[in-house]
C-alpha cells in the first residue's frame, strides 16, 4: 500500500458549534461541572502531547474534558484493563489509544459502540474498522535508527531483515517484543509472514546478537551513545533524539527491495493512534463531538508539529519535518484484527525466546 504523505485541512469548528446546541442541559460524564457538559477520555498518548489537543477542544466547545492517562509503567495496558473491568458500568466516553492492537481487542470484546464519524472522510479505509468501532489517525512508523559515526552511508541496511546481517553482528538492538509497539510490530509481521516466517526472522536476529532491551527509548539512547550501531524503534523516539542534536540517522525500511522470501517490498509498519466511542458511556453525545475533533485534519497537523512528530494519514497533509519520509512512502499492508490475533498466538514463542 503506497500512501502519498503530502488536502487542505477540513474545518470542524462549524460542525462542533452546531452540534453542541443539540446537547441536553447538564449532559455530563462523571464529575462534570453543574451547568455544562463534560466528556471523560482515557488516553494513552503521552500526556504532554495529548493535553494541548484536549484543552483546545475545551476552549472551542465549552465542554469540559476529564482525562485519565496511562502511567509510563502501564503504557497502553492499564487503560485497556480498566475499560475491560468497567464494561458492565462504563466510566469513560472515549478511548484515545496510541497503540492499535489493544483497541482492536477491546472492540472484539464489545467495549465500543459503532460510530462512523463525519471527520473520518479522507482517512484511508485500511485505518478504519468496518463496523465503525474505531478509527485511526496520526501514526508513528517503525524505523531503523543508526549512529552516523558507526555505520557509513554505503553500509546502511534497507530492510529489517538485515539486522541479521553479519556486518551488524552484536551491534543491533530492539525492545523486548512482548510489550509496547515492538509487540505490535511482531503481531503484524506474524500476520503477514506467517508463523514460520516470523519465528525464523526472530531466530536469525537473536543468532546475530541483536540485543533485546527494556523499551524503544533505551534502543534510541544506546544507538545515540554509540554503544550500539543501530536499532529498531519508533519515529517519535527518534524525533526527540534528533531535536536534541544526537548523531542519528533514520531509515524507513523495506521501501523498495523485495523482502526475503517475497517478490515485493514489505513496506514500513505504521502504528496509528486510534479513537473509539465507549459503549454506554456517561457522556456519549459529548464523546462523539470529541471524536469528530480528534479525527480532524487540524488535529493531525497539531500532532505532526508536536515533539512526537506524528505522521498524518490523510493525503495532502505535510509529513513532519526532519524525518525525511520517502515521497512515495510504502506502508506495510496489515489487517490489524489479524495482527491482534497473531500477537496472542505468538506470545508463547516470544516468551520462550526472550524471557527464558
């Protein structure tokens, strides 16, 4: 799937203003101020990136946003478990997740209401649930970073498969692929390559001394310091290091060369933010308005310009500066529901390979 990462932002203020008039008096989620509506959002995007967006929604609409964020230790899993535990008596209206597979699992559990936002027009169908239980926006990419002082330009890898190349023996690292976006990536790879293909790939990595470390930020810091030559991480982590002047380069892998065992490139894996309406939430009408706002082109641009450098999914919106995204960017074609199932099926193998 090729995505042209370069439409004029779609104004949403008129839609929001008109819709607010339809809200009943004192419509609110738990804890709302008397005299006005509120909405409860559970968000796993880093608080310092999500809060400016939520405050802008409050400023424009007068709807108070009551937010709860995941802690760093529980990233993406704490709120996932909370929503599951609250299914019989939902406390949230909106789930804003920066990792997609747990959103898919919650949708399959019946935690979300079907809702197709008007603002989803322009977002590729690959990033929308067919039944309207979630919609993706503003993505991160899984990239290879390298230390410019250790990997010369004529020795750069073009594919994630090359982490097993002898020239990078004991010089590459990844986050432990049982957690976070690395686990998401593994689930996607298994759904595309099959069980045998994924397991062979990870065994080759481990046999070449690819080190598994405690998180994407650790990967970034090890490569930036020169302790490791290259690693697999996310664009937001890499962008933070580049802004700090670290000697890193970025590779969007599998853009042009056929992947081993396939007759075409694999493409770079994208992990979108997702937003979903919690079924029977206390402030569902306000929740719908918040979702419309979050899916607007304007919010994709806000996140693109933030320190997390999120990649807009709409055609025509400019990509983040400094990431050097290929003009004809090729995204890995993934069925996210299949990837969620594949990750669950892969867990015994992953635990055996990385935790024993």
